[in-house]
């Protein structure tokens, strides 16, 4: 019997944990899509510097972050921005520790995102996926998300294409 995934509100003190999940998930998912130097050296430092401020902004009203846990052990997180002028909530990050991918954390976190967005009268969710991240694309498409746009961007100083996916609520 699989132990259920529980979702709880992430707080500012969780910033190092969120950063760690973010770094390990991206390093696993983006290996071969971005340079190893960026994934192994630059991204961890960027993430460690980013998340404390991001968590403070979320607590100040910019949105919310949730942690997924199994048996009290953190396994993933999602970060949501409050609805924009079009009534769309940005799923800014959805990540799980690599060894926990495919075990329910992402689905539980998307359920929490949907509930949070609906409570704020949002009409859809949207997010960006790095082109070439086929496991993430498959995950979202299998849950009804649809490709809305291809966007030129930069990650780690490297030009990339981000795929914008949307899900009507």
C-alpha cells in the first residue's frame, strides 16, 4: 500500500529545503539540455540566493508555496503567483526530488494549486517548461494541460525555448 502524499504550506524557514529540491530536480531533468557547469555550479548558488527572498515575497502576498510530504519527509514543492490581470495563476515551479518523481507528489501539488487558484477566482493556470524536458511535457499533457506558446528565453546565460502550457479551470 502506497503512503499518501500530504501537502502543507511552505514558510520562509523552508527556503533552504525548497532550494535543495529545486536544484536537484532541475539538475536531473535538465542534464543534457543545459551545460553541466551551469547545473552543477552556477544554478545551486543562484537558487540558494533566490529562494529566501522569494519565500518572503510569497508570505507578503505575492502568492504561495506548498510542500509535498510522504510520512513527514519532504518530497516536492510548488510555487504559485497570485492571479494576473487575465485571471491566470502562474505555477512558477513544480519540482520533486528525482527519486520521488512519478510517485504522486506532482499530482498532489497540482491539486493544491488548482484549489488555491479557484479560491482566488482564477480562470486558468499557466506554466513554462524547458523545451526538451519531455517527461515534464508528458506529465502536464496527460493531465489536460495544452501547449499555448513557444517563448525565447535565457537560462544560465544560454538561449533556450520555453513552452507555455495552460490549463483552464
